[in-house]
C-alpha cells in the first residue's frame, strides 16, 4: 500500500510494551512514522524516527503531526487516554485489555462512533503462527478438547504494577485476553464458562494463576496460566477423534523483539525460528510437525489500510469488549455474560 505521507503515531507509554513490542513493529512499516512519545524517558527520542517527547496526554495531543494514538500505559489508564485521544480527533489503538471494566469499554466504543474516529485493540496474537496452524486444523477436523496454557516460573512476585491490587492487574488481565480471544476466534462464543482464579505466591498483590473452562456442547476449551510451573506444558493443543496436535513454546516474535532484533531488517520475519509442534495419529504414531512463525506486521498493516483506504479494522473493538466481559465475569464468579457484538462463528462454520 502506498500513501502520500506516513501516518504520524503518538505512542502513549514507553515501558516494555511501548518501547520493545510496539515501536519496532511500527517503525518497520513505511506506512508509519513515530512522531511523538509520551514518556519521562529521554532515550525515547533516540528512536530511528526521532520523535518529539511529551510529558502528558494533553501535550502529546497538541502535536499536529500525530494522527494515530497507540495507548500502552498500565491497564487502568487505557480508557482515560484512549477517550482523550478520540475526543481530540485521533484514531486509537489500545493495547490489550481494552480497559478493566465493561463500562469503560462501552464508553470508548460509543465515543469512537460519536467522533467518527477508528478504534482498535492490539490482540496481536491472532497473527501468531501456532494460532494460525490451529485454525487450519480446526477448519478440517472436529475438536473435542482444546488446551491453551501459558506457563511461567517466577516464584518471586516482582514489584511491578501488575502484581499490585489495582484495576486491571493480575495474570488473568495480562495473559487472559490473548488466550480468550484466540479461543473465541477458533470456536465462537461458548455455552458456559467455569473459572478458577487464585493468588498462589507470597507477596503477590493480584492473581497469578487461572484456569477457565469454556463449554461448547460436549466439547471443552481449557485456558490457563501459572507463574509456578518450571517444567512447562504444551502451549496449545487440539484433541479429537483424528488424534492430537500440540505445540511447545510460544511464537518466537516476542522473544526476538526482547532480544533486540530489528523487524526493520530485511528477512526478519522469514528468519524467525519454527515453532516446535507434533502430531499423534489415531494409530499411535508420533510425528514432528513444526509450524512457521506468524506475521509480525499483520495488525499494523491492517490498521494502516483501515485509516488510509477504509479497510476493515484489524480487531473490532466490540470483540475486544466481549473478551473483557468474560474476564470480569471470571473475577466476579459470575455466569457467562451475553456478548454485545455478533457472536463469532467457529472456524469450521466460516468455510464456503
């Protein structure tokens, strides 16, 4: 896609997510230029795009070159920063989760409609290689049990905002949005949900374990994460009458970005390592079946097309809002809520 000039991006927040996981991908695409960063860290100005620095959201929104705001502040600040940007006439991308309450999510959706600005949520794991492989399998084979587990071994609770008793903190708000969004993309809205959420580490101020069981008739999807698993389990698995398929380890993009690799380098995506994956056939045979890494640029390419040529949003904010509805219900011990948006169809029902 070609444009007359790159989309000016204002990055709100410059922690790990902003500096390492978002900014390098944005800079790698010719459709964007990071025009400004809201941060107190002067090293943000040393980026390739040499952005202006702003001390607060008002100062950032006063910079005319900023057309798209990317919100990567702590979860409980998402709604305030996103709403300010929308009311200032900017398009907005919010890192997941959209906000830590349904009221805030609904308000953002309504404000985007009122202002005529685009609003999307960074559910970037839709472009992961293992998820894309799971979709391809689910399109062809019936699935009786789906498992997605995101294990870590961090016995000491770090002194960060995610481990404090504040809205949007805890493991379910951190990793749950990815796992839930992927499950909804594969199987649609469930019939029921059972949730187990706990705080297991001494000194942790928010949940650090969860397991959600989603019911689809007689089929089940189990989504879980723990901070006390040293011998990690398969990250993603599908089981059914045709056998089993599973992966070991995550899509390698985030590890590459954390290691300082540049997605602006030619061949970056093609050079990412394969994801170890396996198949066990109904005859008992075990086969290696590695899958390629996903598309690092998929979300932001789609967002540029939505801004410049009216293409579809990479993530519908109503779908992101319904992910928040499930997390809020799990925390409150409530029954599965009713989604605001149209229910996503299972991938097997989307063919033809």
